[in-house]
C-alpha cells in the first residue's frame, strides 16, 4: 500500500512543473497597459518578452537560437479609462479594453455617450453621433463581428465605438472584457466594456433620461491612448533540437503576444513547449508527462499531443503519459495502466483494455464517459459511497467501499496485480 503511493511521489518529484509555471508567469511581467496587461504584436513589451524567451530557449539546451525578423503593424495600447457620475455625485471609473486602432485624448476629455442598441444602420437614422462615443451590444458568435458596427460608427462621424458582448464570443463572465486584434481600419477607434459596467452605465442613462428621449445619453470623461504604428518589426524566437541523424531536427518557435494579464493559454503553451524542449535536449530515453494538456484551451491539446507523438517517433523515447481525459489517453497511448488511490488496478494494451475492461473501477470509469450517437464503452455502472481518504485507506481493496461486486474477502485482503489473460493484468479477487 505504502509502496504504491511512494512510486507516485517519486515520479512527481522528477517533474519540473514549477520551472514551466514560473516561465509562464514571467511572460506577464512586460505589458503596455499597466492595469489590464496587453503584450501586443510589435510593442516594446512583446519585444522584451521575446528577448527573455530567447535566453530561456538557450538555457533549455536548444541550438542555433535566433530571432526571426518579421514586419508587422505594431500596436501600443496604454490605457482606456472612462469616468461618469451618479445622482449622488460619486465618480465611477471604468477600465475599457481596446481593439487595434488609433485614439489619443491626451488626458481626460468630455464626451456624450450614446446607446444605439446593436449599432445597425437603422438605429442611426435621424441620430447625430458626430464627435460622440457610441455604445452598442453585439453577439460576435451569432450575429455580426466587431468590424461592422465599428465602421458604421466611423462613417457616421462618431469619435469612437464601445462594444459590449451580449453572451457571445468569449463572454465568460459579466466582468470580462473582450478583445480581438483587428476591428477594421485603424482610423475607426473601438473599445470594449464589460457587461457589468455596461449595466451600470445603462442604469445611469435611464436615471438621467427624465425627459424620455428616444436615444439614451450620458455625459462622460474619457482618457485613452491606443496607437497603430505602421511598418514595424517583431520576431519569432526560433531554436533547434538536433535529431538522431544529421538531416533531422525539431524547430521550435515561440508565439508570445498576449492580451489581458493573467495565466493565459498562450503563456502556458509556450512554457509547456519549452519545458518539453528542455527535456528533449538531453536526448532522454524516458519522459514523464503529467497532465501536459490539462490547462490549455480547446485548440491547443491536439497540437501538444501531435508534437509529443512526433517527438517520440523521432527520438525513440518511452513516455509515461498521466491524464484523466480518456479520449486523450486512447489517442496517444500504446499500453495503459489504470490507477485508483495510488494503486494500479489494471494494466493492458490499449485495444484489449478498451474492448474488455476487467476491474470494476475501470468499468465504472469507462461507463462515466458521455457518448453521443455511438455505443458507450461499457454499460452504465454506479459506484456508491464516498471515496476513502488517501491517508486512511481501507485494509483490503481500496475500491471495496464503492464496488458493487465487493465480497468479504475484498474488505479483508488487499488484491495483488496478476495476469488474468495474456498481457492483461488486474488486481481484483473476483476475477
């Protein structure tokens, strides 16, 4: 019992998770906007981050690490702050996100803020928005993209457009800001506002709209500094890991622009990839990958898995891949081990184990996998009761308190892992 738990602890102790985590956090140190973050393409913050990654890739053991120069329209977004006052005279200050456009106020300036629904052409009819800020709601997933209402506002002479996500693309929370790198021409300024701040603004508009004007307005102060700088340079940071022969190699390139401050998927992916490169640079025979795709967005895991599989073929190493996602395990593995509370309960090759799971816990695990329009891996099996504490495990089988087939022997005697059929092992008394 203790031996099994010690094996897990020893494996975890060999992983350098902290090094990758610290690198991802260091990527957030440089920013163009001191409040929100932003490490935009071609900005000084991005170039400084690139210099840091270049040194990290050298320290990781990559060879021929260099900057691959590319031409871009750089974007520097330093601030976008709105102020308004409620009925009691209290000043409310709102942080806004920005899109890649030009707009500088050189300090706070007064503007009229006008609410125009979805910002369609019909909603501008007989409405003068020249020199004003236009506030709209959009759903970029189901309706239209930001560039349409932005250019509509620009053609009508608005000073800038402020977009609020209406439960659409990337709207994960009422306090979230949305941003994409391009909204339209740089001369058509665009900003983003959280839904929580938008609802507060709309309440203030209704309170001040005592005359029942058709178009709600509010006097605000706005201070913004966002600039697109044409024909600038940035760099991909590229390094090499030599292959097993002179004609083969792995090229590693870091993509490292970013928006809001925080532990984002781009930072995590770069840190993970450099962590993988650090391990491969010493020509390992065995790699432990503990949940290597668990913290990434939906588009990244497939890239990491493909990379690992290609690297395994190139460098001929073995990989212990630890994961909870059975679809990932089924995709990448040749041989599988199923663990419960630190103990191996079943071991077999991928095809055998998925076609004929033997241990009750494996069956319960497989039966919990949701399926749509296809046959489930196994018929549904319920595991009742509570999961035992890892520091106070049962005397017998660790799964006995939840197993629907448990016997008195299961509660009394811990089962050993044994071969049930050729190449297929399980630790269960009832088999």
